[in-house]
């Protein structure tokens, strides 16, 4: 096993990590630094979902948890390795190493990163680790955890804990880049991604009638309903005020529209505290490989405007997307 890094290397790593502008950049850089270590062959980061409402002292249930590989995961089911990861993640240890091999070295480590402003995270490391390596990793992961907490405080909405507008911009760029590399030819049949803007109807009236405290309660309950309705491999954001954004993955056009229609109906049926019935208007568009993120957001916003103008409590999907791309200066067709 090669020598461990010296003080200068570790100082340079700390400086490099602290220079990263956001959580995405921080995690990319941290995984890269880990894989520079001669005794690490693979470093992977995961986000762990399914426990947001876990009560203090309540045991974690692996069957109710799901993981998403950083930064994007378009798989529909957790793989066997990820199920094993959950079993180790649920232990109380800060580092969960495998049993030592014949040489007395550990070959697999799971490092939970918990109790932050966003989801729980887990790092999966493979290689050959001795006791000194474990001690160094524990310190490095503690530094990473502290920096993640700082980024969460900046990149997540303090009320709902959902990612905020800043996080949306970074995520949307990643999704669009993915589809530039993996273009979808038929959005009606192929599973792909969709972006929707959701706006709580008449929210100003709720604030004016019941006060901002109850308005915040509506926002919180609404965000929790989003988390229950959408899946772990969808991306949810509080865009600002009473507006939210969802990036829906792994569905065709019919399923995308059906998913958002079910959510609209679920909100209409839900009895919110104090304020009574609440409804939501939704504008939806497909994420294609040709259109810039800002234009996709504009299409979803125009569809949302149409839903509001049409009486609220509606889902409106942007139509004839490919034809609209070539008709500069014309209004989009919606239904």
C-alpha cells in the first residue's frame, strides 16, 4: 500500500473543496480527490430518500428507502449493490467498513452523511484500506459533511427544504446535457424527462385572509404532498413564492400528463389546515435535446399562464413542441 498524503496535499485538498461554488461542484471535486488516493479504486456518492418524516429514535426501514446515484439517476429500481449500501447506511457507525481480507485490509467502505438541510447522503468507496486510511477518510468526510451543510443552507429553501432556484438552474443544465448526449426521438412512446411549473391558485388571498403564518403552512403541506406523490428519481424545487418546479423523469407523454393530472386532483381533494380547499395550476413541457434550458422554462411558464387564464386548477401541456421551435415569434399552441 502506498504512503498516505502529506500535510501539503491535505491542505491543498481543503482549499480546493472550499473553492467550489455549489453542492454539485463540491461533490464532483470530492469524488475526484478520493479517487486520486492510491488505495481507492472507486468512489461513488448517493442521495438516500424515504425517511424525511422519521421520528426521533425510530428505526430505519430499508424496504421504504430508495437511493439516487449522484448526480443523475435514470434507473427505475435500485440495484443489488444499492440495497446492500442501504443496509450499511442504516448502521450507527460513521464509517462502515467491510470485513478485512486475508491481508487485513478493508475493501469496501460505506460512509453515511446525515442530518443535513437536504436528503441524507452516502459515500461508497472501494479499494484497499488500512487503519490509517480509515482515520484519514473519517477526517476528510467530516470536512465534506460540513461543506455540504453550508451549501444546503444556501441552495435549499429554508421552509420546505426543497432545492431552490439556484439548485434548479444547475440541475436543469445537467438534465439538458444528458439529453444532448442521449436524444429522444419520440416523446409519445419513449421514456424521457418533462418540466412542469406549478402555481398555488389564489395564494395571495390565503395570505391576506389568514396571514403569512398560515400561508407558510400551506406551502409546507403542499411541498410534502409533492414529495409523497413524485418519485425519488424526479427532481422537485421551490422556485419562489407559491411557484414550484418538477422535473419528471422516465415517462412518456401520456404518463407525464397523467402523473400531473393525478397530483392536481390530489391537491384539490386535500383539506389544508385553516385555509380550506387549495388548488394548483400546472404548465408542462417536454425536455428535448435541441432547446436551451431558459426556453424550456419559458414554455412551461407560458403553459402555466394558459392554465391560469383558463380558470385555474388545470393542467396545460405545451403542444407541437418540434414545430414551435421553428416558428420564431409565434405564440405556442397549448391544450
